C-alpha cells in the first residue's frame, strides 16, 4: 500500500512536547491484553509524560480528568503495573519500555466471596451491559 496525504493543508506538525507509542504495542498484542480502563490510563500517562515517559499527575487529578472513582483508578494502575507497562512510586509514573511479549493474566479459581464479586463472569457481564 502506498502512503498518500489525504489533506495537505492539515499535515500534523508537532512543536514542543509530544507523545509516542511503539507500533509494537498494537502489533504484538499489548493493546488487546488491556481492559478499557487500563488502555485509557496508559494512553493518558503517555500523553502526560515527558520524552522519558515520566509524568507527575497525582491520582486526584487523574480521576478528575478521566471522570473515574478512586477504585477504578487503582484497578487500572495495578493492572498496568502487573502487566509490566508502568512503574510508580505513588507520586511519579514511568511508562516502561515494552517487555518482549505481553504479560498475560492467569485465569484464577474463585474461592472467596471477594473473588466472586470481583472476577465472576456475571459481574463482568453486568459491567459490560452498563457501558
């Protein structure tokens, strides 16, 4: 396929700060391995970050901008940390260089009421219907 400019009067020209994501993020399955909240937070942090992937937005500001409850933020943040895509010390975030392959979450056996509430298929189905 050959590349052609569709609107020559509006060619993207970034001056100053920028955000960059590796094409491998999509091609190698990292994108599809994230849930919707994890994707939003990952791209938010990438857009907010400097050239080293560092951003300083606090959780209160992130929740305000994204319209999230604290629990939604914590789940997305922890999911990205578990999948080795970001690091955080609670105040600063760093988008990490992508691992060789996506970290796939193991399917878990639900043994407690808390597990059932958080991971039960019915719970996911209800969440899906609400969106």
